[in-house]
């Protein structure tokens, strides 16, 4: 009885099974033919360029990822040297793949934070209890008195894929040993405090402030803000005063006796050195109480 049931089951099932096998085989052949006919040939050079890139997809080159950049630079060599994390070494590898010669593209760019105010240096209106984001805090007018300074909520640190920024006592601080110059931190700052600057020297002089208020107002907002006094511009022609704020021409900057005099004459010590092995910034003199008579 059992054998008869098995035979009956087999007799009724094998046509369906054979049909499914035939259909599966047919689809497999169709897919195989389609994969051959529709196969997109990838230029071997693009694969080689992609292999030479750091493959961090940081977007510093202006493309969504390393794959798109590899394709773009293979088609247009003008994009050569746009990979900041890879630097000159990666550019040289890509040039060799494309059989090109590259000239000196200038010093690498690195970020400079145009603010040096720690928490104790800032005039705060109250304790912020909103979303822990610079972008969110920047939309409010009453977070801190200085509307130009670092908000300290770390949008830039989260944007950096190389762990090259950290928040130190309310201030975004760059670790130049880790920084690749990808520019993600600069793009993340809602106040445009972080500028990508050509580092012609191991450490660079800079004006660590963005406040454009008059000197008296700036002084009331921040203990280490630029007051636009112009002493630096009088001592070195690489400095200028625009909108109550000192600026340094980084392309002209060379360490000289004049620039050293300028940094030492700054009354708020807002001119500092940044970069690898940079000396610690000067601290502004503390006001002393007037002597009683």
C-alpha cells in the first residue's frame, strides 16, 4: 500500500519537477547570455587609479567617492592632485598610471580655526539645552555673546574621518599629526570659522579670531578676541585690517623679525602659531586692580 502511494506521488510530481528544472535552466541560460551581452567593460586604468586612492570617500576632491574620482581623473587629468588625504604621493602614483608628469602643486592645505576662545574666555548668555549641534545652536541668537566664535558642539569633529579634531575646553582643536587636509571640518562649520590654508611651513602664524565688532564690543564679548587695533599691520605688511579684524596674507607669509614683532605686540594675544610643533600661544596679561591710595 505504501509503495503504491509513493508511486502515485512520483507519477503526479515528476512532470512538475521536470517543468521547474527546465524553466530554471532556461532562465540561467538567459541570465548568462545577458551578463555577457550587457557587461560593462571597466577601463583597467580606472581600477588601477582606484587602487592607488586611500578609499575613504571623504568628498574632498569634489566627487561623491573615490570611485567617481578615479573615473573623472582618468578622463580629465586636470583633476589630478585633488585627493587631499592621499597627498602628493597618491598624485604621483596616479600620474604614473596615466603616463603624466606633474609639476609642484604648492604646499598642502590644512585647516586653521579662526577662534581661540575657550569656555572661560567667552561671554555666555546662559546654559544651552538644545540639540548638541553647532548648526542647531547657530540658529539661536542667545547662545553666546560672540556671534562669530566657535560654538563648541563638535560638528567639525564628527565630520572628520581621521580623528584629527577634538573639542578642548569648548574650542575645536586640530591635531596636525593626523590631519590629511580633506576639508570636511571646514565644510561642517556653520560659522565658516575653519579655513583651509596652504601650509608653506611646518607651523603657521594666524589670527585666531573672526569677530568683526568694534574693539570695545569685541572686548566685552571675549577675553581673547581681536580688537582691530592695527598694531600687527603697522609691524608687518603681511597683516591688514578689514572690518575691525586683523587678517594675515598666508600666500605672502614668511617668518621674519617683523612678523615675530607683530605676534608679540598683539595686546589680546589673538595672533598665534598653529601646526606641527607649534609653540603654545601667549596669554593676555591679566588686569590688576588699581592700587588704593
